[in-house]
């Protein structure tokens, strides 16, 4: 069974080019399934029928796993079995007709435009680290890129004069995202007065930490938490909150959903459509507050 799993992970890594974090998640979920089968004395995947898959999903629910987690495990199993059948390693897919549990729609948290202004105004730009932090926050809100995309930027990917960045999202898919004048000025200031004071060697990372090495996701998470506290914002603020706010504010101000999908790097527009619920809620709130017969 482990050999089949290794073949599948190799396919995901080499042929589909999935990111390391995604591969780790697939391995963990599918290894848990194989361990469940072994515990039930099932020694090969040919012996695992639909009842075994259902028993595994039911066990996850009994152990208190959320609907989202159960759905993720089922999605991993479907991909795994489809691959094995397609490659001729198995004859039947026992997960084919199973339905995912219904998921409650969870709307992302967003900041108001005023809260964003307050947050982005916190860094002290007289110091190199403050210039870096200001540039990172402005770029994150200007582009809506993921934090992993932000910290992995290299110098060659940032085209300030032309007003765009090249970033690599899930599956190493490249996309071009405009950055806007405010973010461009902050990036220019960071390059002119901050980065060369932080850098220690010929490092091509655009954003570096106090030791001159590439800033990590964890490092930026701490930075954004610090400024949220400093600004007195009581909502939970993470790098993803800024991404959600970027998308919501664009749609509220008339951007079309296809353009927002492209900038966010969503493969499926249904992922982007969650933000339309937020904007509809906002419109309803304004209508209820202002219409005399609401």
C-alpha cells in the first residue's frame, strides 16, 4: 500500500507540480487512511471496498473532526483512487459515489478600509525594519497575494517602474499582479533606504530579516500581529485577512469578479465567489440603514 502512495505522491510532485505543503498534507491524510486499513486487517488496497472508505470517514467524524476536515480527507482519497485506476493499479474506485459532507459557508474576516489605513500607518519608517514592514503591508494590500508568495519574492520579480510583480502561486503557476502607486513608492523607499542596511550577502530575497536572510512566513505573521495590536484593532488579523480585505474592497468598488480571480490566483472562480456574498451583505446593510421603506 505504501508503494502505491509513493507512486501517487511522485505523480503530484513531478507531473502536477504541487507545492511541498500540499504534498505533506496529502501524505498525512492518506497515511492515516492506510493506517486505519491496517488496523482493520486490510492488507491491500484491492481489499478496501466502499464500506472501508465509509467506515474511515465515519471514524473521523466520531473523533470530532470537522466537516471541512472530513471533506478534505475524502477529496484526497478520491484523487488517490482515481490515479490508481487510471494507471491500471486498481480496477475499481470505492470512493467514486461518496458525497462530501455539507459544509457551512464560512465567510472570511475582513477589515474595513479605515482599519486597513490604521494598520498600514503603524510602521515607523525611520528605521530599515520599519521601511521593510511598511513596504510588505502596502504590497500585501495592494496585490492580495498569499503570504507564501510575498516572502518568496526575489528582486527580479518586482518591477517597480512598470508597476507590477511576478509571483508564483499554487503549483508554481506564474501570474502578473499590478501593485499601484502607493505600494510602488513604499517598495522604492525600502530599496533605497532599508534593504541594503539589512542584507548581509548577495541574497536575492526581496524582503529580509534582521540577520539578512529571507523573512519567513512565521516572521511576517509576528510582524502583522504586532502592528494590529499597536493599532488597537480587536479583530483577529492575519496575512490572509489582508488578502480577504483586498478582494472584498475591490468588488465593493466595482471590480469584476474575473479580474479579482486572476489577481488572487484562484484556479476556480467558485473560490472567488465567496467574496460576492460579503459585498451583497454590505449592500443590504447600507440599504436597510438608508432606505426610508427598508
